């Protein structure tokens, strides 16, 4: 069972439009409403794969109630922490060429009591279930200090749990000192963590090694269209997949992390699962998560011969 923690969840509305023309009235050709937040998306991807998951998250107001309802409809167990503020609502606008414009609301401010209750709810859920991974994902809402994830990682490790962490900025750097088992940055987050641009796959691999020196057990780095890197104490692997057409990249990284953990969370087999899940997700609308029928393992290549000199399609600064 995979337990996810999403401190700043959202209600996500995605509109598909012919083109995004500023200042014009635009008629959407498609519309979706989904529960959002990186940890929530991991739970959705795990559930879509037919695996057990529990989502721990603070929820408040009408948007929070709708998030819980949508998760229940997808077969996801929810362990909510009631909060005084309302859960945020986000908007994404998807164009036919795969370009995505997102408007993310800041979200509510959690009180010290609510922040502590969230940590306690994670502990209670971990103790009550046969949890294989605790996955902590996304930005921290107002009211939570950058050290909040570090506190969670320390408590989880004391309880014997394995931790996968997907966050960025000060929250990531603070948490590294507590040695999370896996961290999953994208290229921009990886560049920010080491304080320099990443122009090649080799640059990304070196930066991932530096995150390991700072405390990460393993680094699963998403490099967008160029693929993914896995850097751990047992080796470095590079994975990529053939993608026929990109429809939406919302939640693709979260789907990748779910695929990685579902396959055990270590080694090239887990990387291959991560790449397959991410490639399937970008070919689906909105933040729809892939089912096993959507996966194409034959399109995935994983190798220990990392193309260090390959220039990144989208260099990270």
C-alpha cells in the first residue's frame, strides 16, 4: 500500500481550447474536473494501476468536499484533516499542440494546530496499514515552514517507513538532511537545487549525484521530452520512450513516480515502469492517469550507457 501526503491539494479544472488568444472569448472544446495536487495524482495513478493507496490531505470548504468526493469515486481511500480555510481551485488551459497554461491559486493558510494534526494523521495511517512507501509531494501551503517535510521524513524514518519526496526549493533542501529514500525533481528543480544551469544529460546526472551527497538515497530526475534519469548507490540509468502525440503533461511526473514505486522503487525495472507511466500520461487528456491498458512497455528503452553529451531539449536554468 502506498500512502500519499499532499499538504496543498486542489480542485483542478482543465479546459481544452483550439488556441489561447489573450483578451478574446474562447470556447472550450473539452472540459475536465479532477482532484489535484502532486500527492493526490500519485494516489490516482496507483489506484488506476489497481493498487491500494490512501491519500492524506488537508481539506476545507466546498472545494475540499468535492475533492474528497472525486477521490472516493476513483476508489481512493481518503484520510482528511479538516481545516478552516477552503481548498484551492486551479485552472489549466490545454492547446492542441500540447502547450499548457496553468493558473495555480495560493491555497489556504494552515494553523500550527492543523500542521501538527496533518503529521499525526500520516503517523496514524502508516500504523494502521501495511504501507510500503510514504510519498510526500508538492508545495507547502502558507503556514507550513520549509522544514515541515524534514520533520515528516524524520518521523516516518523513526517509524520504519520508506519515503519518496517530490518537492522543490527550500523544502527540498531542508528535507535532504533527513535522508529521504527517493527524491523526484524535474530538470528545473534539479538546477535550482544545485544552483547552476543544466544543459546536457551529463549535467543532470552530475547534479543528481550532488543531491545524493546532500542526503538523497536515490534521485529519479524527470528531463521532460528527453527522458528520465535514475541515480542511486547501485548505478546510473537513463530511460526514454517513444511518444506519438502529447495531449497534456498535467500529472505526468506524478504518474511516473507512481510507476516507479509500484515496481518496487529501485533499479532499472522501476525506472522502466516510471518511463512507461509518464509516456502514457502525456498522451491522455487533462490529468487522466493511465491504466495498465494504456501502457506500452515496448516503447520504453532503459540503459546504463547514459548519453552524457546529449543536449537537453529544454535546458534548465
